C-alpha cells in the first residue's frame, strides 16, 4: 500500500515543485520520475513489490491516453492549417520509412526490432504516452522501453540544440518564407479556473477516463474472451478521440494536465522495474537504432517538405510537434519569432497523440510478417 501511495504522491510533488524550482523544470519531471524509479529498483536494501509496480504502470497509461486526447480539436486543425496538415503527413511518412529501415538494419543486434520500430513510430508522431501504450500492447519488456526512452532523450537533446541555433538560418536557404494566411485563427484566451472548479473538472475527466478504460476492457473480454492489451489500447484511443468531438468535454480545461500526471505515475512505476545491468549491456545498439530512426526521419521530412514547397516555420514546428509533442512548441516558436505558429503546432502535437497508437501498432504488425 505504501508503494502505491508513493507512486501517486511523488509526481504531485514534482508538479508542485516544477513551478517553484528551476532545477526540476530544467531536468523535467518525466526524467526525474524515471531516475528515481531506477534508483529505487537497484538499491540492494530496498525490496520493491514488482507486481504492484507493474500493475500501476499498466493502469496509468490507459488512463492517461484519453485525458491527453480530450482537448484535441482535429476538425479545426484539418480546416484551418493546410500547410501543417501536409507537413505532418510528410513527417509521418518519413518516420515510417526510417523506422522500417532501422528495424531491418538492427534485426541481428536487437531482439524483436519490429516491436521497437512500432514504438519509435509512435513516439516520433505522437509522444511518450504513445511509446508506452504501444510497448504495453506489444508486451515489450520494461527494460526495452527505458532504453528507447533514454536514447530518445539523448538524440532529442542534440536535435533541440540544432533547432535553437542553426535550423532557422539553414532551412531558410531551402524552404519558402512563412505566410500567416495558411494558419488557423488564434482562439480566445482560456478563462482562469478557481481551485474548486479545477477539482470539479479533474473529477469529471477522471470519471470519463475510468469509464473509457472499463468499457474497453469489457469489450476486449466480451469479444476475445480476455484482456488483450492491443485491443484495449486501440479502443481507449478511439473513444478518447471520439469524445474530443464533444464540445463540453473538448473546451473544458484540465484534462491535459491530469493526463500528464498519470504519465508521470507511469514513468515512476516503470523506472522501478528496470534492471540497470541489462540497460548498460544493451544501450549502445539501442542508441544507434534510435539515432537512425530520428535522424533519418528528420532529414526525409525536410526533403519531402522541400519538394512540397512547405514554408520553413511550418516544417520546423510540425517536426517539433512530432518529435517532442506539444510541450516544446512554445519555446521553438519563440526561437522562430513567430507567435502565429503556436496554435498550429500545439494542435498538431495533440493530433499526433491521437494517431500515434494506430500508426505504431499498425507498423509493428506490418513488419512482423517479415521477421
């Protein structure tokens, strides 16, 4: 019971501290959750209940997915940002190609690279929730997820440095200038909620998420005679997307924040299941695998965008939305000195969350036929 309480309360402490302690903000709560979990798992005097940690990690992801999707406005995105839709579509194609190539290149160095390809397909079109959901649905060992995520952080830091320094002047030589005519209208400011209103919203969203997970589990048992992770994840995603079209749900604030909280709970629980010695032994090949996927996907995306004549800022912001998710859109828009691109980038990142599970699981099973 004590371990469950820790898994639930420690992420809250990090969320509270992120707004007050610059170090937590700089490192990021997600990395800290992984790190604390890893430390706990490998302390010789600490005997963790692995079954409890496994259960918490498996429950947190299905709850996080619909919560992150409720605020997605796919209809508005499709109507109002033609260049972003095309650019993100090209990004998806680029990730699919590079993931497939990496799966075949490393099939003799890494076990079940078809599953890893599906996971990186999910994370580079959506985000960490997609990687974790795909990993659970494909029954990937916890160590593989930790390794892929750690490798993603390494390459992500390198690409972020490029985005902050060379991307704007370098890509400006090859891609057209930004035109605000293709961007969606910025929305009205989100009204501030009182503490009571926030708690009420969190309660509504948590209830909806629990109902979605329960319905998905029930449908899996009814149709397949048991809880099949891949079926549950796809149903949870589908129902989350469906409810995002319900205006009272889509426009109420708080679902995204609650979804991020459950993502932190998952990261902490998953980190506590990892074996450091296994991570070190497999790290080099996984790092190379992830690098081939990320670098290949980025270069292909830029190449496709050049021939499609997509403007520089839209290409960069949709690349950021795919590689990092919505969180980094604001900082990169500031580097581009382009506030008009923020809403497009944020919506693209949320759409990526919606598509990532379908794309990742679909690619994995397509590749499985060749392995």
